[in-house]
C-alpha cells in the first residue's frame, strides 16, 4: 500500500523531495513544511500527481 510521491514547492513549483506514503492512512494529498533550496526558505510543499 505504500506509494512513492513527489513534493512540489508551492511558491516556485520546483520538485524538491521524494517520499513514500501509505494510501490507506493518508488518502488525501500530503502537505509539509520543507526547506526549498531554490527559494532558500521554508515553504509549504504539496504532493504532486
């Protein structure tokens, strides 16, 4: 049930992180506060398609 996801910065739209999630526990899209090296600050990162 664990699937690979890609996290995208909400400000610059760069694909910065890869992660895995359990679809049964988290059916919705994930959002996390992560550091974006392109923006050079902590921003909201959302799961992309």
